[in-house]
């Protein structure tokens, strides 16, 4: 394993000597475009949940997930603009290559880990709300979501630093341990999502928050489709199975392409589910998508909120005028 120190998700040392390929450059452009789409979607989610919509137990995790996806989109766009320039002969220095190397590895590891932890925690909490509704409503600590979010960020950062900056002789051991942790957390997330799928079948009878469950399950499916293959490729890449610089470059592009798609898709999943078969604003769609208690606020009240308020004000004014006349 003496060659593990060079096996990171960064541009190869001889990147500038590679023959420029139109296909690779086009893929870099696709990734940058996905990052821009993700920036727009995650900015919308962050704005509404930060300024317009009151946070709940579930939306605290969604807000943190959107922040992680936003940061990833920014960093990924910078990374692949640099990569496209390097592939097409733009002069680069050894210091910039090393900086991009460390930046790229820490970025993808941090965002991958944070996304997994936030989705797993959200999924488990929804299962607790289904299996133990009385405890969830009456005994659950009020600030548990905020505390857990902070813990998830710290753990994600520690894991990322360990994977990238640990002593080279111990990197393989650390990577195996962290991969086992990711596998266990993923299995827990999948198991809890199965419970939510079962609950969806009963939602029409028990008046469960159907759209919230659909959002959680859809986000988990999106994660498994896009980022799970990315983790497998990283493991193959880490243990020096990729033989050539060209294959190394292709593996980098595929890994980030999966991650960029995952980060870009999440906010639009929320909006599409919230707007399903309705013509409503983005804020109303997000409220409906993450509505936790279907008995607390009906979809019709959210959809027609402003119109109902105006109607009630007019009716009250008419009643007052009628009383004065009598």
C-alpha cells in the first residue's frame, strides 16, 4: 500500500500532459452546469427555510442538507473549471495542484458524509414518529434536531480529515473502518425508509403526512442511486485498482458527476412533491412537502391561505357595518 498517498480524488500530477479530449471537457461542462442548477435550487431552499418558513424537526435537517449541497456545488464548480483549464493546456503551478488535491478530497468526503448522516437521521426520526408517536410528540427534546445537526457536521469533518490527512501507513485501515461505518448507516437508513414506505400504504387511512414521507424516501433513493456508486468507485480508486492516468481522470469525473447530480436533484424533489397536481408558489410547495401533522393544517388552507384571509376580512367588515346600521 505504499502508493496510497497519491490515490485521492484530485487531478493527476501529469494532468497537463494529457491530450485534451473533447469528451472529458464536455463532461466537465456538464458537471459545472449541474452545479449551477444545484446552486439555484439549494439557494431557494435555504432562503425560504431561513427567512420565510418556520423550521420544524424535519426541516432543520433539510436546511443543513441544502447547505451541504450548496457548498459542494460551489466547490465542485471551481474544481472542474480548474480541471478543464488544466486539460486544455492552461499553465498551472505545483502549489495550485496540491491545493486543489486537498480541497477536492476534503470536499467530496465532507459532503458525502454529511448528506448520508442528515438523511439517515431524518429517516430514523420519521420512523420514531410513526412507531412511537406519543414519545415523539410529548417527550422528544425540543432542540434535538439542532444538536444532532451540529454533531453530524463535526463527525463529517473529522472523518474527512482522517481519510485525507492521516499517516499514509494507516490510511487503508482508516478507510476500511469509515467504509464499514458508512455501510452500517446506509443499511439503517434503508431499513427506516422501508418502514416509511409501509406507512405510505396506510397514510390514506391514518392521515399521515404523505408528502413528507415521499420526500424522505425520494431523497434517500436519489442518494443511493447517485452517491452509493460514487463511494464504490472511491474505494476502487483508493486501493490503486485504477492503473493509468487517463482512467484516473475518468474515475474522478464519474465520482463528481454522481455527486453533482445528487446535490442538484434534492431541492427540485421537494418542490415537485409539494406542487404535485397543484399550481402554488414555491414557499407553499415547500410547506406542503414538509408538513408534519396533516391534522394541523390542511392542504387547502395552505394553498388558499391568502385568499381565505382576504375573504374573512371582507366578511368581518360587512358584519360590522350591518351592526352599525341596526
